[in-house]
C-alpha cells in the first residue's frame, strides 16, 4: 500500500524547502455571511442580491431556507455580474451554487454542496467582492428567504 499526500500536505511536509500554505486552506478562521429577504409578491425572474463575499475567500458550505413561497416557485443560488480581481467583467451565473429547485413548500437545502457547485472555490473578485444572489422563477413569491454561506479568508 502506498501513502499519498494532498497538495497542501505536500507543500507543508514533503517539499524541501517547504512551501507556505494559503491561510484560506489551513488554519484560517471560518466566517459566516447571513442575509434574509422578505418577499412580497416578488416576480418570477427577479434576482435578490444577498451579500458580497470578499476576494480571496474560500467557500466552505452554505444553506438556503425559505417559507412556502407559492405554487410553482423555484429558487436558484448563484452570483450576479461583477468584476474579477484582474478587472475583467464576469457575467452572472444564476445557478452557480445551487440549481433551481421548488420553493412551493417550506424547506432548507445545501448550497455549494459539490465541487461543481462551488464547494472549495476561491473567490476571484475586485474590491467590491462577489455578489451572491438568489433567482426566483416559475411564479410570484411571498415569504421569507434566508441564505447563509461559510467561508475562510484568514
């Protein structure tokens, strides 16, 4: 049987000289971004910008919780259009962190639950940060929406 090492373990323990590991990968502090929105006949297709994550933050996990928002409603979690750290415009991605799913009944679901949905990614944004957004589809919605994301910066 072989022993293999992660990229970070290799940097810390196997390279000579050793390499510094980014703080957002080891020994960093987990922070929470939390936001609520009270929808009152929010129209299908509307986008709710919830908060901005800082440049360099590593996304760890998240969740979205909501009331029963109305028949045929769905919510997706992604990001709004923004500028990356190099100054290039980045188009919005409505479902970057969670694909659209029914919000007709009250519920709670994971956000950034897989690598494909942003788990472990590092934010690349200018000084304004990454605007995390929720997109409503299907029908008008009324009720409370709560988004929480955990990330590491330092």
